[in-house]
């Protein structure tokens, strides 16, 4: 194989396709972004904590172009960023659950099918989680794979081939180039990691406004509230035919409901005060993730934990990176640069973010409780969650940007009516 050979085994997956595709593991946000980090807040013994860090270090990945990590994350001007990705590695213990993805004609290679950038701001601390569609067409930089082969840069490819080309490092470089954001930390998690981590937390409660019955993932849930664990949670995160318009963009909204409920559970007093549960969760997460070298540092894990553990629900915001239909392929999307610029400007300014998009039947979720109102025109409104907010603190995002905050309640928009 030529040192510049590039493997391309993907097909269009933004539209409503007939074959199921790889898992959407938003538990990467759980596993590193919250679960492991919050262990320090549960007063786990130093010996155990450092033992976990040693396990993480064994699988740590170097990220190109990173500056030296300062002793205190407070020295990062503007806050810091984590890239978290879910990859569809077909592990022997779990591949029987995923049919053609692990046995069919496009079973080779590993794709980064879930891609998140988690921005943790300066004081006042806010957390913004931006989800990038896997079928987002964008430039991928030159990357080197684990065997030392160089994969040449390409001007337009789906985001989810970046891991195939150069592993976690290539995913980070691709997202950093797209967003203009420096990335200090990163991690990836696999199929099996989703199952194991969900079991360790004791399941996540989700709400369904309508039933979901998806023959592609074998998910069959009635309307109402369900606590999902293991494989069923994975099926819920994978389903796209079962929610909204059946597209990957609809699925992202559904996944964000799961993430929001999981974040609430993780930072609840019942969870943080349960040291055995937190230790089991941390141990499971560390064994099932691939961190950057910077994230395997126990000191940084403690600092990140302290930075995020007290963030208010209304200041934990989940957004979809804004896109337009690819003019070359209706099953793909391209960046909406104008809306993206507005989004990053608001994030970099550490504004309180107000999502103005109103969900339709095509979206993956229905908003059942909009939560507190952020009205930049009336900063003294008692519904404003941050008493220190002023008109310049609250930014209304373009209505093309979908998302929710952890203070809102959403239910899956199942398409079985």
C-alpha cells in the first residue's frame, strides 16, 4: 500500500438510508467529560485515583501542535476545550449486536461517528457541547496513522473518516481547523464502552413523546418514561429511523436529550455522594476510553472536575453545529459558516446562550418544558437564571442553530404515531 493511500469505505448517511449504521456514542461526554472527572469530587483515595490515571496513561494519545499544559487550567484564557468522539470499532465481545456494520461490505475501518467539542468557559463557568454531524463535508488535514503512514490532506470528505486516517489526533486536528478552537484535551470511546459505562451509572432516564419502533436497531419503546441501560441505551443512541425525519440530524437532538439527563444524574448529590458507584464508574470509563496524553494527567482531571461540577443546568447547553445541504449530495451537509461564526463569537464571549430554533416534527425531540427564559431585552426579568446577566451577557443564537440546555425538558419525537 502506498504511504499516501487513503481508505474510503463510507456511503451517504445523512439521509434516510435502508441499512443501519454505526453507533452514536455520546457517552464519550460521560466517560471523560463528566464521569471520570467528577470522581475527584467524591473524595476517592489518592492511591486509587492515581492507579486509575496510570491505566488511562497506558492508552494515551499524543495530539499534534498542543502547547505545554499549564499547571493550572485557570491560565487558559477564554477557558478550555475537549474533543470527545465515539468510534465504531467492532470489538469481539460486542460485534454480534451490530449486524452489517461489523460483518457487511463496509465493515472495515473505524469511523468517528459521534464528534463533540466541549467548551468550558472562564468564570462564570459555562459548558457548551457542540455536536458535529458525521456526514459533515469538510477539509481533512494531512494525518499520520498508528502505523506511521501519512494520509494526504483532502479538500472535502465526511468528518467521520478522520479517525480512519489518523486516529484521535486526526479527529482533533480536523475539528480544530474547522472551528478555529484550540483543543487541550480529547478522548474516544467504543461500542462496548457505551454498554459498560451505562451499566456502571445504573442507567439513564429518557422521555418519549411518541413510541419508537426501529427495526434497524431493534429498539421498541412505548411512549412515556424509561430507564435505559446497556444494549437498550445503545440502541436508543443509535436510532435515527425511529425519531423525527429519520435523518442523522434528527438523531443528534435525541442523543442530546440522553446527554442532558445523564449530566443531571452525574452531578446530582445522590450520585456524587455514592463513592462506590463513582469509583465503579470511573474504573469502567478509564478502561473503555482512549484519552489524549493531557487528559491522562491526574492533576488536570482534578482541576477539570472542580471547574465543571458546580455549573448550573441553564449554563450547560447542547448545540448542533449549523449546516446546509451539500449542493453536491443531498445526503450530506456542509458548514453554515455565517451561523457558525455567530455561534463561536457568542461562545468565545462567554455569553449566556439562548436557542431560538423552534422544533418541528422533523426534529428528534419535542421540548416539553422550555425552562427559564433568557430575554436580552429585559435583563431584570426574574425568570433570567443568572442574576448578574445584562443585555450583553445574553445572546440569541440564529434560529438555524438547534439545541437545548440542561434546564429544559425534552422528549424523544418517536415517529410511530
